[in-house]
């Protein structure tokens, strides 16, 4: 605002002041030089006044001062004095030269001044543009940079207030940022909209009157009571590849003129850059959506592949075993019992597979809801281990679990633990040992299941919990696993505010850490006699 | 077809089971297996038929599938419980957890999760049949299993005659659990029986109370006769062993 004031109001008065002052000083100096010291024709002193005025007020002032100097010198110092007549022809030449040199010097000085001014404006404009692109470049999304952009426009384009709205048209536009957030936005009757011209032609402001909004008396009254007469509203559309994405809105003091060329250029450039950035954002979003769709297709086909394989193998066993149970198959009753047991085993396997698949889909859909309660951890773990014990009979198993209270869904924890143990059974065959232990952490308990199998390469550890991820095997196995079990483990744990991570075990194989939220049991429940001699399971 | 209570003792060798299951294949397989194991069978393929057959035949035990096409399993449990204490065993899928617990809370006796083995089903039915008569109590109202004895008059629990120090809450929990020996006691039923309706504040700590109780019993039970007396059924409650470990 200060910039504008200096440019508009001050110059006239200041130029006049400078011109008069320098002319007075020059006249006094000439009087002293010529009449006091006897210097012949010191009229060149007036050139100082010409240059000084030219610096301040440009070519018009310089010419005016040159003419004034010519007249003053002629009046005061050229014989006959106090007339504009010149007695000696030599004097005529001198004062005409004074006039000529005055005009030329004045013009040159004024030109220089204009160039400096222009350079300064250009630099300011360049700096503003640089700040604009920097604001956009250093933000992740365009939306985050808008506040800074609005501030830059307000300060550099001489605006009182700037806001940016996003949307396809005025009806759907929503304000994204506002330099004076909180103040009511005016409903102006007239809006100056920037019309872009094709090619190099400068853009121009076009006033559009909006029907339905009456600006007259009421608006003016409220404007006058509202300190400065704020009202001129400017709008620059933000566009990208022909589509309207929103607008930059600006308010300017009413008595200020329309934004000048530089300010207009800045507004247009800001709109262009925001438009480009928004267009880019949109492209990125579309690419991401396409990538997600592609991945989810890939996931679906991976699921179908792995599941159809994993379903078909046990089904083949069941069919063969069922055939052997038919009367007249000629098998001994021992062999028939074996067949029946094989069917049982495969059904159990299929049951677990289907359960995991359903859990996986519930996890993906966000439909898995944990029903949490306070349990002593050893109670739950020993229950699960009891169920799995028959299948662990062929290897050393060590279980040492704390009886501290945890907040879990017992069914989900059972499912997670079962999946981990089954994973160990599959990939760390007997006689690899299995160990289940706990570590007290601050506010949490870590339940670790580790095996003495051959382990998992370090680069696979981070991916174990990904859906359908299988550690690459040298020799493909008939039942390589579906890559579902551990993905379900992580989903189940997260549903209970827990975590699941993998690392190398000291036993040589894989260690899976489950972290569970722990809780303290109130003292009135905790009986003192039991606390001291508490055995771990 | 009028034999009900008096008839049960007589018919014990061949108890009547009402099988309510909408899937024809599953029903046929269960019917075949249970008939082979000496049960008298009544079938129903939906809820309405089930209630009709139940009213007409008064079976000794009901095997009820929760996912019926017409009636909610809970309605059937409620209907039967209004008139009789006939044992009900629930057949449920993995994703009917909540409905199953609600059915057990309303008075169903036990459950079997699909897919189930027939041996397991048979065992559950037999336990349910045994307890159709209600909890066993001694003449003075005392409860006992193996070396454990609970005397409600003197408010005392002993193992092999040695007194076990329990808090009033733990004593009450043990009393409710022993009174339901051999059955499934849901968390909700335990809460209502021990705390009454004002259980809200301590609802989360039921399992902790029971863990404490179990620990005290284990400490006093040097022979290990009472191991696994109270078994946690995750997400449901507790199962209390009916007979002492041999």
C-alpha cells in the first residue's frame, strides 16, 4: 500500500517542491558566482536543478525546469536585466545552449530513472514469481501451498485481501484459503474478471455486473461505516487444460486504480501456476487410482491362483480316501481308519484355510471388530497350545508365558497364535524346537513364538506379513502355503491395537513378536497371597 | 408321545434327539451317524417345523442349527426355555460367534462348531443329557468334585479337608461354577449370578477373578486332581468339568 501511495500521491507535490527548491538554490548560486565572484556566464549551474528534478519527476519536469532556468537566467542575469530581451548576440547563444542542454540532460536522466524503476519492478515481479513457484514446489500438495500463495499475491499485487477457491464453477467453488480468514466475504455486485488474451496481448480486466446482488445504498453505507471503502473485487480463474478448477479472488481499496500491468501479470502467473499444479495433482491421483486398481486385480488373481491350488490338493486326498472307504474296496480296517483320519486332517486344513480367507476379507473390508476383555495371558496361550499339542508331539516345545493381564479378543488372539504355530510347523519341520515366551514392556506385553528351523532370509523378514507373500523356495513344494496366514495375523493384531513383527530367532529360525496392550488388575481383585507364588504356565 | 420327564429315565438307553438343520446333506449325515449310535431321531428342516415337532414329541435333547431360513435361533431357544429345561446344543458356524453366545446366555447348554466330528457331537449330547436333570447338590446344599468341597452354610471351601482362603467374590464364583459342573457357563450368566444386575463396573475383570481363583485352587491341590477343573472357553466363558479326573 505504501508503494502505491508514493507512486500516486507524493510525486506531484514532491516534484514541484524539488523543482522550486533547486531553481531557488541555483539562482542564488548563480547570483553569488556572477555578481559576487565575477565568474562569466555560470548558467550551467541551472543544469543541476534540471538533473535533480529529472531524477524525481521524469522528462516533463525536466523540460519544465529547463525552460524555467532559461527564463530565470534571462530575467535575472542577462543584460538588460529584469527583461526577457537579450542585448548581446553571444548571450543569446549561451542561453539557448542552456535550454538545449537542459532539455537533453533532463531527458537522459529521466530515461535512466525510468529504467532503474523498471528494473526494480521487474526484479520485484521476478522475486514474487520465484516465491510462487517455490511455494508450489516445496509443498506435497497444491492445497498446502495455497495459503502462502495468497499471502504473496496480497503483498506483491497491492491487494487488501486475497482468497483462493477451488471448484468447477462459482456455485461449487469452496474457499481453500483466505488471508483474512474469519472476516465475512463480501457479495459484490460488480466483479472485475481478468480476461486472458491469446498470444502476447496483455490480459485485461472486464467488469461484470452480477444480477441479483444489489450493491447500491446499503452496501455503500456499510462500506463507509466499515473504515476504508473496501470493495473493488477482482477475480482470476484458475484453469488447466481448458477445465476451470477455481479462482483467485482479491479485494483492493476502492480508491486505488485497477492493478497495473505488473500486478496483473503476477495475478495471471499465479493462476497459471496453481492451475498447472492442480492439474498435475489430478494426474497423480488418477495414476495412483489406476495403480491401486491394477494392484487389486493382481491381488485377486494371486488369491485365486494360490487358493485354487491349496483347495485342490486336499480335495484330491479326500476324494481318494473316500473311495477307499466304499464297501468292497478290499482294504483292511486299519487302512480304512487311516483313510478316515486323512479325511479328518484335510477337512481341518480346509477349515483353517477358509477361516483365514474369511478373516482376510473381513480385515480388508475393515469389518473385523475385536471384542476385547481383560485376560491373564497364560490362560489364553495355554488353551491354544493345548489344542495344538497333538500336532507338536514330535518336537521339543517350551512355553513360558506371563500371567500379566492383557486386553485382547480371545478368539482373535487364538487365531493369530494358531496361524503362527502352524506356520512354524510347516516351515520348521521336526525336530526343530518351538519356544513361546513373553517379555514385559512398558504398558505392553510381547509374546514371542520362535522356532529352530532354517529361518527366513533377512530380505524377506519385512515382507512376511504381506498378503500372498511367500519366501522364495529353491525347490517348489506341493504345499507351499498361501501367503495368507501371517497376513491375517497382522490384521488380527491390529484389530486389537497390537502389532506383529518378524526377526531372526536365537534358535536359528524365525521369531514372530506379537505386542499386546497390557493392563494392571485393580488391587482389590489381586489377592496378595496368590501374587507371591505365581507359577508361570 | 406323552413321555417327557418320567420317560427320560426309561428312555435313557435310546434318548430322543430333535435335529434342526436346514442343510439336507448335513442333516442326513448327522441323522445317519446319531441313529447308528443309538439315538431316536426327530428331524426338522426349519424353525417352525422344529417348534411343532418339539411340542409334539418333547425330545430329550435338541440339536439346533443357528442359521435357519425362517426363524432366528434365539427365538427357538427362548420358546423352548419358556416351557422346559430340555437341553439344547447349538450348531454354529465360525461367524455366528455373537449369536452363539447370545443363545448360550439365553439358556442353551452347549455348542458345537461346524465342521464338527460326530464323536465330538455325541460327547456333547451325552453331557447335555446327563445334566438335563439340573446341577447335583448334596443334602446340605454343599457341592463337591474330587477332593474339593464347598460348604455354603459355613462359607468354606476345602481341598482334602484343608481350608482354602477365598475372597467372598471368589467363593461365589466357585459356587456358581460348581453348581453348573459339566456345563458351559457364559460370562454373562456368571456375571448375573455372582454380581447381580449391578455388574457393569467389574465386567471386564471376570476372567481375572477366575484366574485368581484357579490359581488358589491349584496351590492347595497338591495331587493335581483339580487341574483343568475350570477351562476357559475363549469368547464365551467357562466350562466346568463334571467328574473329577480319574
